[in-house]
C-alpha cells in the first residue's frame, strides 16, 4: 500500500491542509477557551523574528514603544460613535472582579484608540509636543465566532501605532510612510510576499477612520488576506477626547491622528502563501533557523564535524541549529525539518566524511546535491538569497497569473469564485456593485490607481477595484 501523506494535499482540501500543517509543524494549538490559541516555540520564534524586523523599521520612523492597560473603562467607548459601533459585536466586558460587581465595567482591549487618546490629551499641550509617535506591542481580544488558528482568533498578538500631528497633511504623509516604508518593505523584502498596496473603500475602512491604507496578499488557494493597515483618523478622536495644542500663532487647534497595525495573522499568511504539500517554506531572511546541520548517525567523527560546521556557520552570521539527536531516526528528523520549512538542511554521515562532502538539501526550490565541506560556509549566504528571491517571484507570478481584468460585476464574481482575483473599474462597480458582490461573499479588497499606485481619493478618476474572496 502507498504510504499516506503527512499532510492533506492542498488540491484535495486546502483548509484541512492548513490545519494539518499548523499542528504538525508545531506552530500553534487551540487554547482551552474557544477562539484562543497556544503559540508553540517554533511558531513564536517566527513571530519574534517578525517583531524584530518590524520594530526596527518602526523605530526608524521616530516612533517609540510604550505600553497601555489591557482593561479600558467602558465609558470611553461612548465617546466616538462610529468606532464603538464597529467594535461592539466583538467586545469582551469584565463586570465582576475581586468578589463583587464593578462600579464601571471594563472592556478587554480590542484596540487602543480610546485609552491612548485619553493620555494623548494630557501629553499634548503645545506644537512643540508634536508629532507624538507611539507604538505598542500587545495582545487584544475580539470575540470571534468562527475561529481559525492565526487567521481569526479571539485573542491575538499585534503591534499598534498611534500618532498625533499638527496638520492633516503631516498625518496623511505619516500614514502613507508607515504603509510603504514599514509594512510593504517588510512584507516584500522579508516575508518574500507580493502584496497589492491600496486604499479601502468607505464600506471596508476602519471604524472611525477617514481613510484606510491596506496591503492585500494572495494565498495559495487564490483568496485574499489583509496583511496590515494604516489609518488616517482625521480629528474624530481628537474631538472626542479634546486633544488640542497651542499653535505657533497662539491658537488652540485639534490634532490630526493616525493608527496602524499588523498581527500574528502574518504567520497564517506565511503558511498559506509559501507552504506546499511537504510543509512550510520559510523565507531565509525571516527564518529563526536558516540552516540545520544534521548528524545522520551517532559516529563520533560525524558528531564532531556537524558541531564544527554549526560553529563556523554561526560565526559567518547564519542562524543555524545543530541536530545531533541520533537517538531519533534520521528519516523522522528530516521530515520534521521539512515540515517546519527550514530553508537549508546540511546532512552529514560517515560516507560524507570520507568524501569530504555534505548533502545540501534546499527546501524552497527542492532538490539536493553533495557540496564540499570546505565550500559550505562560503556558498550558503548565496543560496539563501537565491531562495529568498525565488519565493517572492513565485508569489508575484501566482497573483499575476490568477488576476483577471473584467468589466462587469458578474465577471468579477466569476473570477473570485473560481479561485482568483479580479480588477474592475471602480466607476463601473461603485457602491451598488460592491453590495452585489457581497451577496456572493466577494469583497473589494482595495482601490488602486490605473498605474498600480495608491489613489488619493475613493473617487479619483481611473480607480480600479481589486476584488476577491478573503479570509
């Protein structure tokens, strides 16, 4: 009998493949409360690398990290009506604590616009206090009815940035800078994920925002995933919290604000965009382990050589792990590392030592070849960069090949339900067409200008709607 595959093949059942992979690659498991998750060490290692790369980019903008409370007075949520309405179905509220009913219920943080704006109103007094640029790494809770690990969970991890500016132009420029220089740069150059940067429609924008910028990625099944968003909040929250500053001219002015965020959903995107029937494929620039050196057998000479190789690769700047667990069968270990998507395996056994070689196994393009031991340290950085570039190329080619230019709502629905995206003129679609798409579980993921850039307005001439089914 043929051996059963480790994972359900993507072509047979993509959601089951995803669930199999998240579990068998030891990324996460369901938590004891419905909708929560336990992120296992290998999955959390991916999040830590995402944090490191994103945090460096965020700090380059001048933003500083801070922390705000998890519990927010419920009364704060009455101050900005549109924001409250957008989050009301997802709120978790604490009404009883310390053995008694609370005088005022506390909302478990779904996002921090409310609590942060309360403190911004205290910290901003003069134009000299602006811009105020704050970022927070935290967890949030949004009660989820249809949970799926990493993609939709009741509790998830994220970063959320919040800023206050003297003018609308400054706020708008900063939101665009985050969108482009933090999020898009990270996703393209580290996640190796082709994304479409665009502007959300009024229906899809963040509750309480006057503009939302998004990055949309195509997953392996052709569905879209919103990767990160950057919002212009206008003066909505400044009015609600009376956040004013004394201008150079001596006038009291309301600030202009932004907020922006990305989440552990990016781990789900990594799985669905780059994974295959053998498991994960982790981009080398992201990988917590870029290369694993495996001892095939417990020969002392072999063990000494794999440890030496590990030290040399580490000294060369490669993030390396030495697998010398020779009490575990080699085949099982090889499959485990394949599932985890480590970009490169270097396998060393007694025969390899005799030949002065190691077997170099490349996870991303596939294939293996013997390589001289003395050449490995010099060769590996080139191999990793080639494989990083290949993932981005494959991601872009998938999106381009599965995106159709159409001219009617019916054609857009057909393209999306067939497992792809559609591009349709916004002047043809409009809000009525957007509503018709919704009847088929299809949404406008974003608006782009005719040349692919981000448009300045919803109704700018030549705007194109990117349409898809989405997670």
